[in-house]
C-alpha cells in the first residue's frame, strides 16, 4: 500500500488531466457542430458496408461454396441429419412415442420415480424429493408434454456442447497460441446477442428443432471451453510430474491424469452448459424449437400472462432439478458407482412402461387432474390495470418526461469522436495504453458501421435500467447481508428470477404500461436486478470479521461500520455486480425490441424477420462491443480498488 502511494502520481496532476480532458470535451460539444460536423454525425460515405459483405458471404456459402464432391449446403444438411436423428429418437421416447414401431412414450410416473432414485443415490432423500417434486410440479400443472420436448433438445445439445467445449479447452491448454486466439472469440460469443447468430443458423440449417439445437450448442459451449482451460491450468504440478515420472504418453497424460484431476472444475462447466441450454429454449423456439419455450412465446404473442408464467415456472422447475442433480454428480464421493441404482431405476422405467398399456392414466398425465393458476395471474394483472391505471400512467409519464427522454436526447447528441477519446482516456487511467486502445477502437468501430445513433439509444436504455437496478438492488443486498434469515429468502427469490425465461418479464410490463421505452426499462430492471443484489450481499458478507470488531472497539456506530468499513471493502465485489447487471441488461435489451424500442436490439430483430445475416451480425457485434467496453473498464476499476484497499498485490492488465 505504501509503495502504491509513493509510485502513484500526485493528486493535483490527475485532477489537472481530468479537467483538461473534460474541458476539451465541453469545447467539442459547444463548437464542434459548426467546426467539425462529421464528429457528431458519422458521414455515410465513410461507412464500411460490413453488413452487405457478411450477407454476400453467407449467400456464397449457401449457393456456390463447394468442396468438390459436395457443397457447403450439403455439409450443413448432413450435420442437421446427424443431430436430427438422435433428437427425434429421444423426443419420441420422452414425449411423442416412436411411430415406426408403434410404441408410446415413457410413463410420467416412471420418469418421476427414475429421477427420484437417481437423486437419492447422488444426494439422499432431500435431493430425491426435490428432483421428483420438480418433475411432479411440471406434470400437475399440465406442462409435461412440452417439458419433455424441451428435455429432449437439452439431452442432445448438452453432450455436444460439453464435448465440443472440452475438446476446444484441451486444445487451447496444449497450444498457447490457440488460447490467445480463442480469447476474443469467446468474448464475442458470450456478449453478442443470441438473435444475431440465429439468422445465419436459420439460413444454413433451415427452420426446425435441429437449427435450434445448433444455436443452443453455440450459445452454451464458450463457458465449457473457458472452464476446461481454467480447470486444467489448476491441476497441481505434483500430479503432472507424477504422470511424467511413470512414463505416461501424451494421450494417457490427458485422459488418465489431467482430465480426472480436473473433474470437479469440469463438472462446473457441465452445469453451466445445462443452465445456458435451458436459458436458450425460448429464443430457440423462434426458429423451430417446440416445448416450453414455444409455449412462453405463444403466451407473449397473445398477452396471456398466466399461461406464460406457468410455462416459465415449468422451465424453472426443470432447471432446478437438472442443476441440483448435476451438482450432486460433481460432488459425489461414493466408493462405488451409482450403477446399481441406475439398474433398478431402468427396471422401474420398464415396469411402468408396461403398466401404462393397462392404465392410460399412467401413460399420460390426465388433463382432468391438471391444476392451472393461469387465469388467476391474468386476473391479478387486469385488476391492477383497472384500479391503478391513472397512477401507473402518472409514474410512467413523469419518468419519461423528466428522466428517460432528456437522457436519450443528451446521449444521442454526443459526438462519436469525443466519446471515443473520453473512453480512451478513462481506459488509459484505469488500465494503461492497451486498455485505452481497445475501448477507443471498439467505440470507433461502432461508428464506422453506421450504427452510432442506435448504439447510443442502447446505451441510454441500458444505463437508465442499470441505475434503477442498482438503486433498488444495493439496499436489498445490504439488508440481506445483515440478516441471515432474510438472505435465505432473498437468495431463493433471485435464483428464481435468474432462471425465469426473459420473455416472461415482458408480458406484465406490456399489459400494464403498453409498448415503448418505459416498458422496456421495467422489464430490463426486473431481469437485471438479481446480480446487483447477489454481489452486494456476498461482498458485504465477505468482509473480514476482525476489521468489523476493530471498528466496534474504536467506538464506531453501526452506520459508520457499514459506510466506512463494509461498503468500502466490498466495493470491488459491488463493481463486479455492476458489471454483471450491465451484461444482463444488454442481453435483455435485444428481447425488448419486441415491445417497440428503436435501438440495436431492434436492428437484430428486424434482421431475424428478414433473414438478413449481415445486418443482424453487425448490430450484434455493436452490442458485443458495448458489453466488452463496459466489462473491461469496470474490471480495471475493480482491480484498482482491490489494490488500493490492499486486497491484492499490484495491478493487473485487464486486456
């Protein structure tokens, strides 16, 4: 800490630099429109036609690209067939039956019992009851058939995503040049909106469940690749040395030493692939995936909040069951493998399958037994709309006129050249020349593609939503961190919020506030508030208890301990929560294009409706650039905060 203080430049020098930069920015805003009009509105003749180039390339791939014996179209159709055959088989077993041999699907009773037995073996009675209860919830609320279609697509997408991510991670661990090359690609894949690459997938693989599975794999694979690289890198050197000492070949070293030693970390990656695949089910339904995602999307189109909420909670139940089972499998420490339980579970499946021929109620959950709360939730929204319409309209109009519209006008009027320079300066102050060059170049690239105005509208909606999410989430996180019992309830609530499909948030917002920017903001705040609460609470809970006791011993009040000790020491984690809130907000903004926003999300959605791959990808890249700029700057700020607080040694390059 002393060295950091001595080496750092004097305070006056830093203030002078900030003052000079801000003064130059104000001067540009004042005289720039007259002297440098091109710095405000990027000239159309300078725009790089990247969208047209990408669209032309996609058409060439589809119509003209050839490998001699077969064309690129033949290759994509062959890959579609390879995915479609196992998918149809699994979907038939779980949902529709196998028509070729006139066999019905598995019994719902047998599947629930099967899940319960596996859960009991992996985690005892508590996990058995939880997993079986989740599947029973799906059946009782009439979502069984749709849930099984969704489960079938996940059972195909997850193994492909895990295998692909594992192989890429292994290759990147072995060849460092590949790891460096993959890093920006993985960054883009995790920040570019899913809608953006639905268009080329739709063009190349056609409309249907296969294209949806391919999109799911692309969306879910990057975390597995990253976690594989990280897990292999954390294998102790002693284990690697032992493998070399006993004469392992390269293949044996990989599959008998490294991968088994990294098993715990790799299973975390498997869990992430499962969760991201479930997160993708609704968006994938737009290109042909059926199941629960299609039910939620159909409910949104007819504004049936109750039906959409029930389908959304079915996705939550499926996610909870698969999440807990995969976590238990990763932590399983039994001496013997659970093969005995699996054998009995398969026998039970077979018995219930045979019994279903005798009793139709065992085959398919009877509609007469189904429970529905859809009408109740729809009536609740309607009641709020009828009784509080004037109040809601007053709140909406006040925020629109006094906050949203002025902020939008200010940001849209900013000069692209000045913003690039200002962000570059901030990057230089936080992380050095490399970070400055990165954020400035990405900002200029957005302008070069001709999307500056729409990018600023995206920044405006994202910024306003993040501010409200943090204003609400920070106090809740502080209260939850102070009271253990409250934190348990809050944690369950935010876990549910993060598992609910993003489309579910749009329905009540549209029903209460109609379409427009305010509706989009409400949906984004509801979707993005969870990380603001979680990281605030975890940061405060992680403060060293000895420092708190020292504060009390010095006579500090509880308010002083909170504001002068806890919040300061938790600042790096709160900044990471801000980072995640921004990422969630950007991912949700693309979906809010359905309610009439005019930002980059609207560009992506229009591209999807017109099957324009270039337009969608360029707009998607612009969203990704905004996300990367925010991510790198906040990470650099968090690292500086840690170093200043003495929580870690030195500064690290964030690029």
